[in-house]
C-alpha cells in the first residue's frame, strides 16, 4: 500500500488525522508539520500515493504546495483541507 502524507502545522490535528486514516486500514501514514520539510521530502522523490494538505499554513500556502506536488508527481492524489 502506498504512503499517505498529511501536512498541517497543527501537531494535535496531525496525530488525530493519522489515527483516523490508520483506522481506515492504511498502514503507511506519514505526518509533517513543517510545510517546507514536506516540500523537501517530495522534491527528493519520497513516494506518496496521496497527500492531504492544509490550505492555510504560515510560510508556504497550501495551494502553492499543491501545484508543486502536481508538477513533481502528477500521479499523486492531493486533497486540500481547510
């Protein structure tokens, strides 16, 4: 099964989201609270089947990250959260 990456600055939300996604049967769920680190991870070719992105993050807008993911990895499914 492919990796699901959840990106949000709220660590509490990230932990809850990971727990919910894991309960749905997904084993490889990664979380990232720093959007810059998420950018670097994706830029280095870390495989992700799906990415959940917070729309409103400080320092890096979710839509900009979404565009980068689509350009870098067009087969990666992206879901924008608000």
